[in-house]
């Protein structure tokens, strides 16, 4: 009986989790900004209190100022993809494939 209840609970959890994954929305502007700021901090290898300060300034920057500093969205995507590839320690063909997929993703 306990096994049956466990299986039913597991099935419900998987069903709810699958429905949630299918219902995923596109990231908001703030989420994109957070991703870009994180990628910049990784690229610059900033840690500790200096990273906290950098992130605070980066996230609180006005959109116009951020756009002027950051450049085009393609450049932002390139920074983010480069930081992700560096974090994953990708090299050679694996890096080329990753960068191609990352840059072409919407």
C-alpha cells in the first residue's frame, strides 16, 4: 500500500513538473540583464565584495546607459556565450559547436 501511494505521488510530481516545463515563458528584460551582468562579472573574474558592488551597479543601471555601455544585443549574446563556454571549459570543435548553438538561440 505504501508503495502504491509513493508511486502515485511520484507520478503526480512528474506530471506537474512536465506541465511546468512546457509552460515556461521567455525570460524578462530583468532576467536578461541579470544574465548579462553575471556573464560580465565572470569574464572580468570579479569575486567577493567587488562582485557584489559590480552586480549592484550593473543591475541598477538605467536601460539607456546599459545599452550604450553594453552595445548591441548580439554583442551581449556573444559575451554571455563566451562566458558560458569558458565556465564549461570548452575547447576546439566542442566550443565552436556550443558557440554556434548559443548565438543562434533566441
